[in-house]
């Protein structure tokens, strides 16, 4: 991963259209708060601010911001903060956007049930207290030469994709949004001064800080449940507690949904993809090709960053190059997760892991 740093003083970015984050397309509801730095660094930042401030009031405000950023633990107060806190704990809200949409409420319901709270999907007092933010809401990520070198345009056709050495990110915006589990529009809002068509090496980008707090490194799921009706996948531990919760896309046609008991037969990071024309009858190009193609690995590969093969030929759990569509579109038969969620499931998965697909 490229170099990142936390923001030492309070961000002064204003969130356009801030609102209370109500259901039904509510606007994102928070301006970025101060991001934290280690205690000694915070003290140094406050001292620097004191020196540079034009008067005592400005210096005091800068010192207070640095102190607050250094050592706070506070409940989530807004939907954006709740999404960040949930994501850190392995409860994915889909792409973080600051809105109380259905995927966010589903993640909150799962978290509430897991913690023995009233499962109402509301960011009430008890839930907010349980969703403690132990670190800053936001971090800054530097654009590096290595980031820029990894970018590649994506061919428009299957044949063109098969000729690429990697199906990489096309832009810094796409790359950084995926890394931070964020909707690209949120990243744009957080960084109003960046020209994304010309962003270059050395630029600093403000992103949600979603450094993982749970499940812990080395944790292993006992089983996976997939709920077709809710379009949700959950990884459980041996006691039945939820280790991770993800929105998922399911098969468009009922007859292609593999209900019942399955198990994982293979776990593959950075998979390639075999394009079989017969699986894409809606594609005019597939009908003309008449041959299978092998597509290189990469986040824009059709199965994304991870493949978990199941003991049903052709079926698996995998990532996707379009995380904003997860749970909102339907697949040809497999279970799609956002790449960031698929990577977490990969960490928890093992060959032989039971998978139960329920209505």
C-alpha cells in the first residue's frame, strides 16, 4: 500500500448539502472532523500552530484541534461516522456515502443484533455509544509515482480486455475510492480542489479512514450464510456471531440461484477470468467471437480481486469492478461483493468452509 498520513489539525472542508441523513436519498450529513496524530506529534502540531497564529485565539483553537485529534474515543453521531465505524468493524454499508440508505441500515441492523442492542436500524443513543470511533474519521493519502504507473485504460470489448496485461484501475479517483470503501462522489465532495483528470504525484487526498479494527488478523469464519431475499452475505464464527456482513448481488434468474448447502473448494487472490461466449447471450460481441478468452487479473477483471469457488460447477463468490452496483444489479449466477469486501472475506475463508444459501 502506498504511503498515507493522518491529518494533524481540524479539516475546514464544508460538506455541501449537509442534512440530518434521513432515509430516502438524504444528503450526506457531516463535514470532515479532525483526524488524529500520535500524542507527541499532536503536541508538536499545536506548538507550530501557536507560533504561526496571528493571535492567541487562533493559536488556542489550533492547539485544541490537535489535542482532540490525538486522543479521542467518541460515539458516532452522524450517518457518515456510523458508516465509517461499521466498516472498521467488518459490517459493510456498501460504498460509504454519508446516507442512511438500505445497505447502511441492513449493516446497522446486523451490528445491533450482534451486540444485543435493539435491532431497529436507527442510529439511536445506545447504538451510537456502541459505535465508538477510536480514531479519526478521515486520513490523507498521497498520490505516488507507483499509483500512477499502475493505471491503465480499460478496453471497451471482451477481445480488447483479453489483450491487456492487467485489468487495473483506470484513474486515481477509482483507485482511492475502492481503497477507502467510499463512493466516488463522496471522494469528490471531500476534495473540492482536486482536478481528477490531472491529479499528479505528490497530491494529498482526503479519504474516510477505514483501517480495520475487526475481525482481528488471523480470524477464521466457521461458515458463511447468504440470504437471497435480503441480498446479504454474512461470515459467522463458531458461536454464531457475525464476523463480517456484506451486501451481495445474486443471480437474476431464480433457476440459477444455488440454494442449499455448499462449500468452498478453492480460494484464489487476483484471479484471471475465462470469458465463455455462451454465458453472455445478451452480448452481440460474444455471439460473433465464438471462442473463449482469458482475461488478466486486476480490480477491473469481471470477478474482481478474489474468487472463492464453490462445489457447484461455475459458481463462486467474487469481487466486482463496479462496487456501487452491488446489491442493486443481478449476476449470471455467482455472488458478487465489492472488491474491498471480497478481500476481507478472503482473509476469513478456507477450503472446505460451509456456505449456506437461504431464501
